[in-house]
């Protein structure tokens, strides 16, 4: 499980093409997302009282994806990490390689409040905000992490890519 992917899934609980667009009306939707991402232990730890804090965290994480520069993203991520009292720890992974851990000793919302900003902080430090994106297929505003080699990803998913390509094709036919 990748905490950065958990952050993307939380931010994308608002999806303009869904009905209703805000799917985080209770914690069940995000719990299901966590289970799909092999984070079932975190999913069962969320309670109904975590709904409002999750919604606030979602919007604050979205701000990092909208940041245009690393300098613009830094205070956003720093404040999230600071408010969560997230202190990174070096822990060996399954292969014995040391990794930064941002709150595996926490539970439920507290774990998410530490781990998701920590994952963004680590990623922005290593790759920069240029690899964090917002879908280019209007009206979708879902976010994504660009892990492509050339760094030219523009869409959150294949469906949005296909929708944008079809719209461009229709536009060219009308113009021609």
C-alpha cells in the first residue's frame, strides 16, 4: 500500500462526473477505497466521527496538488505535518531497506493525518510538485501522481483520456 495513493484516493472522493460529486458523505466510501488499496486495517479503524476531519484533510491535501511551485507547496505540507505532530521514523521494510515511516504507530484518522501529508512531503522533496497533477479533461478535477518516465501525464485515468480525445476529435470534425 502506498500512502501517496491513499492521499490521491481521499482527494478524489470529489468527482465531478459522479452523482453526487462529493462521495465522502460518510466514511464508508473511503473505507471501501482503503480496502481496495490493501489498507483494510486502516479502514476498520475509521469511525463516523472521522468524517468531518477527513473532509477537511481532503481539501487541504487538494491544495498541495494545486500548488504551482515547490515553494508554494512547502507551507501547505509543513502545516499539515506539524498539526498532526507527525515525526518521521526510519524503519526497515520487508527487505531490510530503511524507509521513512510517518505514523504506522497511529490508528484511524490520526494515522491518515500523519501518513498522507508525510507521503506528499516525501514525494515533493524527491520529485517536486511538477509530478503532482490535476486532470486536464474538464469538468474532471481529480488529482494524480505522474509516475511516467517523461513526466507528461495529463489525465487522472484512461476514461478521462478517452473522453478528452473524443471531444478533440469531434471538435476537429466540426472545424473541418
